[in-house]
């Protein structure tokens, strides 16, 4: 028989169990709170350490930035930083002194057109509005986010180079004067001899006319010598300007028409250049080109083909190739082609190709000759004379220009 449970006893047991559970939960909560306090303390220490390290890094970066600013300020060169849109985003004080304001936020090509002047003797140099010569160097950033432009003052270096070149040129001129004395003396003596015969009353009129023609021929020879000498003496000091490539090639074509009017020569100009505006001395370049073409005509024996190929190698460089299928040039002669007063022609002055070389060098260019006996000759001229800031010809204008020079 079951004994009945006292309600008060059951209630007390339940209350005891509840207190025990509460104590367990309180103990667990206390332990969790202590663990949380420990974690908070650990995180606080880590955060403080990270903050200290970050502050140290920021301070070091600020010091580094300050040193870089001091270095930029102390650099004897202008530094311009461009973004991917070719816009100036930073620069030093010298850049502002060189290029003027506004500068930050400006498009670099606009700044170049406003403050930098192209020079003809070096495509990597520019002239400031105040006359200072600077070298222009570009460095593309590794992440392709822009580029850095460096402008260095090279005026003093240029002056020293000019002095050295002048001394070398004067030395060469001294040697040329000594050589020219012989070149002038022979035709001058001949002219004097014929002139002395004209004073004799016994000389018939037909002989006088013959003597006069001989004297005139010798004087023309001396004139060519003097003209070539003057051009050669102006090496590096030609007056430069802007000229049209189309007009230049038209002049070449007209001169070749006169030169080949009585022969069976075929002359072709192939122009692949779409930029028309050039920088240089048009008359001097025309004379150099015609000198080479005249040699090609003489090598053709009044028949065959002469080609003039014009193309653009890069942003500033123009390549001109003059090719003939004539008799070619001997290897020994080829080595002395550009030597002053050296000639294989009976009536040559010996300054023609030397003048050509002088004109090309005055434009900071180069000339090379490739030839083989019996297979013709190719002269290759490289001229950094393309105006890189000029606009290209329209498609129709380009084809019209190319077709107009097809043949002579």
C-alpha cells in the first residue's frame, strides 16, 4: 500500500532542484563571463599592438613621403606625373617653373604645345619658352596607370658639345681649305690661260668664242665648288622650318622630269607617309635628294628605272630610299663615297655626296649606301623630321597624293 506524498515535501524538493539548477547556470554564466573578459583583454592587447604597428608604419611612410618630397624639390630636373588619361596629377616646383601654370589637371599634349618647342637637331630634346634646352624622358609605370615625365636642363651640356663640334668642324674646314686650294688652282690656271690667249690680235673670232666657252665652263666649275663648300661649311647650322612633304615630292618630280626628258628612264615615287607636315630645311634636303637622283641618272646610262620610296618608321622618323639598277659601285669606292673632294668623275667637284652627308647630319639623320657592281645601288636616308604633333592626311587626300607621284 503506497504512502501518500506530502505536498509540502514535494514542493520543497522541486524548489531545491530549481535552486541547484540556478546555481549551475550561474556558475556557467560566471565562467563564460570570465572567459569573455579574457578574450576581450587578449583582443585589446592585439588591437593595441596592431594600432601601434600601424601608427609606426604610417609615421615611417610619412617620413618616407617627406624625404621623397625633399628629394623631388632638390632634383635639378622637372618631374611630371601623368595618369592613365594622360593628365598631369602631380609635379615638383621646377616643373612649374619650366612649364608655367596651370599644370595640375592639364592634358600633357596641351602642356607640350603650350610650353615646349621642338628642336631640329635632336628629337629627344625640347626648348622652353625662355630658351633653355631640356631633354625629355618618359617612364611608363609598371601597373600601366600612367607615366612619369622627366625634363632635364641640358643647355650647358649642349653648349659644350657645340664648342667641341665647332672645333672639330674648324679642323675639318682647315683640311678642306688645303685640299680645295688644289681643286681651285687647276681650273683657275686653265681659265687664266684661255683668257691670256684672247688678248692676242692674231687669234681668230672662232677661237675667241671657243676660249670664252672654256673660260665659262671653268668658272661654272669653280662656282659649283664654292656653292658645295658653303653648304658643307653650314653643317649643323641650317635654318630649319616647317614644310609640306607633298610639295617637296612634287618639286622632286618636276626636277626629275627635266632631268629625264631626253632619256628612256622611268622614275617612280612611292609615298606611304600619311603625315604631311615636316620639320627641316626644305631647300637643303631637296638639293641632297636631287644630288643622289642625279648620280642615279648618270649610273643608268639613259635607260632603266629609278625608284624613290618614302615611308614613316616611327612617330618622328622618315625613311627615304633611292634605288637604281645601274652599274653599281665598287667596294673600295663605296668606303670613300662621303669623303670631301673624292670623286671618280672627270668633271666632278668631289663635294656632292659630302654635302649630302652634311645636310643629313644637320637634320640629325643618317645615310647608308648598299651597292653591288652590275646590280645597282640603294641609298637609305633616315631623317627624324616628321612633325609628331601634326594631323594625318585624310584617306582620300593620302591616296590622291600617292597616285599623283606614280610615275614620271
